[in-house]
C-alpha cells in the first residue's frame, strides 16, 4: 500500500503552496459517504461555518443518470429501516428517491430449514410505522435508487464540493505527529489539508490504513447470490412480505420490490454459488423455488446433483432438474395442488383461482430471472478496533463499511452505516455550535462511544445467528426450534426485536431491547407468559423429539 502511494506521489508534482485548507474531507462516494455529505449540507450551522469536500475514485455520472424501465430492477437492494428512512427524510434526501420504485415490508416469515419452526413478524400488530404513518417494518429500495437520490440532493447543495473520478494517491500527516493534520494528495493534482478526515471508503479503507487502525474479522465460507426475480401477482395478498429460510448452507431470502418483482439474496457455499450463477437462468429459478419448498434433505440432494454436473462439465438440462424436483416432491407426498409444489406445476398459473392452504407462508413461484442480474459476491465479518484515529493518525474517523462489514442475513449493513452517519453529523454539528474543534478527540469521542457498542451488538448477534443455523446436530436443531416457537408466542419480545433493528423509526435507535425487557417483565408473573411457554413447548417438543429419534436411528444405520 505504501509503495503504491509513493509511486503516485513521485509520478506527480505537488506543490505545498497550492495546498487547500478543508474543514471536512469525506473519502468515498457510496451511500454512507453521500449520506454524510447530505447530512452536513442540511445543517445550517455546518453549511455556514465549514467547508465540506467529498472525494470519490469512481465516476458518479452513471449513478446520477441511472434509469431503468418500471418493470426492471437492479440486483443490489437494501432494506431501509423506518429509523433510516426517517433520518433520510430529516436531512431532505428522501424526497429525491424514486419512491414508487421502493416497496414496504409489512410482514416477515422466517423459518428453520430443517425443523420448519417459524416466526411471523407483522408490522401492524407490532405498531411499526414509517414517518408517513403507514405500517411497515422496513422499505426495500435499489442501492442505485438511493445513491441517485443522495446525489440529486447534493446537487441542490452547492456548498458541498464533490470530486469524482479522483483517486487519493496518498495521505500524509503534514507534521508527522499528533498535532498534524491529514493531507490528501489527489490524482487531479490537488492537495487537501483536512481538519477532519472521514473514511467512508469501504472494506479496504485507505483512510483506516492511514490512521493505523487495525481490524479483525474473517471470511465466511459462503457467497451471496443476488438476482432480480419475476413472478405473477398474488391474488390473495399484496407482495409486501419478506421470506427467509435458514438452510444449513446459509439463509435464502425473498424480498418484495413490486407486485410482480422481488429480489433474491441467497447465501450458500462458493462452489454451488458459482454453479448456480453460471447455469441456465430457468434452472436457477427452479432451484430457488425448490429451496423454499422442499424438505432440507431433498434440497441438499439437488445441490449435490448441480455440483456433480458442474464438476463433470456436463450441465443438467431444465427438464432434468424439473424431473428431479418432481420426483422429490412425490417422495414427500407433495401433490400438484399443494402450496409446496414447484416442479410439477406451471408457476404462471399458480395464482389463478383459490390459493392452496399455506400459500401465504411461502413466496410466489419464480417464473423467470431478469437477464444479467444473477451474480455472487463473498461475505465477510470485519470490525475496526477503533472508529477514531489517534497519535499521528488523529483527526480521522470511520463510518460504514470502512468501520464494519456484516453478514447480510438481517439486512442491517446499510442501516448500521446510516446510523453512523446520523450520529457523526450530530457530533460535528454539536462541536460547531459550541465553538469546538471538529477534528478533536473530544468532539469525536461521543460518536465512538455511541456507535461502537451498538454496531458490535448487532454484528455479534447476526454472526451467532448465522453459526447457530449452520449447525445440523439434532440437539441444536431441537433447542433452536423450541426457542423460535416460544418466541413466536411472545408479541412483546418480537416487537422488541423488530424495534431494536430500527423498525420503530425512533430517533433513539437503542430502545428496542429495553422495551422488550419491560414487556417481558410485565408478563413474567402472568398466566399469559406461562400459557405461551407451555403451548410453545407442546407444539414443538413432540415433533422435535420425534425428529431427533429419527435422526439418531438414521445415524445408527
């Protein structure tokens, strides 16, 4: 890294005399960087006092000019919590987002891929509302739609300077010690001396490297498959339910975008991800339908068949895959009239007439995949050891993916970054209003105190959830299934979980678990809690124990 920066400096003549003094320099033009620039530009105190510059290596023109037909959607989407949406509305950016291209999540169906233990979240029952008052737990939007909206908002704020197609060649401390300021040498020949340097520059953050902040983490043994899915409209309900099934190889999620379009995020093993994304899109559609409907043992068998064919260089045909799925459905007594049938039915005709029992528990059948949208990318856990630099790396702060990356199973990556931005903008504004130094440790410490623990809690919970559902040992499956069934009976705890993830839209993002605790405490001595626990145990224990006995018997064989 240092050698590459030195080559950039040697190859370009920089003059100290042309050095520009900047109050805030943001490196990175992704959602977090753009949102921070928008938030700072929305503050009268900051706009009238500070100079703010954003530097982005890529070309933002395609994002600014991004446009797609109404029936086509990008494959990278994010689930914005009510708290995140309310923040974007408060800074004036949300009105630039194309809202008809967004979709509310009013329900969530989450279930265990082995035991089928299920938990149902309902926004109306939990009182989760957007700023406009509608019942929703979150809102799905394409990342490009959000970034374009943020750029359009910045275009209305001429006080914010934006340099795109401009690389940071190197970052140096102008005095070489704790009293120095970060000085950025840009590919366009400019030299910026920053009172405060913000790293919103992603996982491989040069700002984090300059600050000398270490990070810890690991790569997950999975990759995420994303795709845009087309299906028929549902006649019995709106397409506003998010579905997620936890398979041992990773969770598969079905996220609504419009009445006839949804988005896929499927975490699975890298060889399978490669085989599925290279396969005929109709085969991928069949595998998606089966992954939500077939028992796990049959899903595993189909995965093995796909991998065998891929390794042999002889791909399976669509008819062969449909035949395999139909045979597995017959072996599990799944008839063509069942909501769990996919191989033996025409997806386009399923939503005609009266739906079969249990249809609301499953996503609509995928008919086709939008061309060019199937792709995959690696997943990782990474957390910086600190969010603010010290010593020779002072006057630096990290937000978004530069500070943390998280498994996408809970859809919280962007929301954590926006919460960082909201908090940091508040700290900067507070320092300005009190005449403080925005780059000082005193001004930035409240940001680190507030965000580090909150991010770590969410990241740890998601990581443990991923590892818990990757386990296939019968006792573990039994224990988690009982827990899910009991939790599904406790509305107060479910509401707390949803609100802790930002669905309440409250400015105080950390109150969800407190509300859940108070709700549980109120129920603790009541007959309702005892009844709920007993009914949950009765509903799951017998089936779980039977499953455990069958599994042990199979192992003995």
